[in-house]
């Protein structure tokens, strides 16, 4: 865990050019290989279940995603490069994704409050034509479980925050008949490429 991350939370709209965002959204939502029964927090007391699927390799605390793995999905690689540009502008340092996956929720299936591994979490909202009245944004919480920030769900927006921040997917309005999907990148400061490669090769 890095000590040089400032406790900054931000969101950025228009991560991708509009046509690129539409193409990514279309291709992303064609994939129906979701795993059910995925819990955002096994320590929450009351399990909150949602759907999940890996985008790149999805292993807890995996220190690196190799370039050939990233190349398997060029749309997601372009998305990551654009998100990393925003991270660099805010945090003044480059990042490396250690996990990349997608979550999905429907009405009545919101997430549990939890923290992440890594240094920074970046959440991208890929659903086109999302109605703000459907809610379903991301809530950030204090240690006392007070909601301190709320980011609304908006197409082609990224939300980034320090990974140790308590957070969860917020509930959807009853009127929402659409799947609420997000693409999540868990990131570490990009400091030692050789060290990450050594760990990856020794932990297949």
C-alpha cells in the first residue's frame, strides 16, 4: 500500500469520446456471462448479492495485469488508458490496475458497504440512456457509516477514490427496469514493473 496517495475523491465526465463510449457500451453489454451470488462484502453481517464477471484476470491482490492480457479487450484497454490519464492529472502519478471486473445490480439488489484492496478504486458507468431518477450511484461512507459523498450514475463518467474508503452501490428506484452495470479498476501506484512481473510469474 502506498503512502503517497492523497485522500482525494473526484469524478470526471466524458472519459471517452462519445462514439467510443457508445461502442464500448454496446460491446460490453453483449457479454451475458455474469456470475450470480457474488457478495461485495462477506464481513457485512447481512449478505448483499449481485452479479459479477471478470474483465481481465480477477484475483485478489494480484499485483499486475500483463499487457498481452489487456490487449485481449482493446475497448477496455482504451478505457483504462483514458481513466489513468485522469488519475495522473489528479494524483500526479501513474497507476497500474491490479484487478478489473464488472458488477451488475437490479432493483432490490444493492451492494454492501466495504473497502477495496489497492491504492485507488476507479468505477466507470457504461449504461447508455440512464435516467437520473433511477438513482443507483455510488455512496462513500465514514467509519461511522455516515454517507459523506454520493456520486450519481451517469453514462461515460468515472468516479475515483482512495481504496480504503468505505463505499457501496446505492439502491435503484423501483421504476428502474434496467440492469445497473459498472466497470471497476482497482489500482496501485505504478512504481516497480519488475517486482510485479516476478510476483505474477511465481503465482499463476
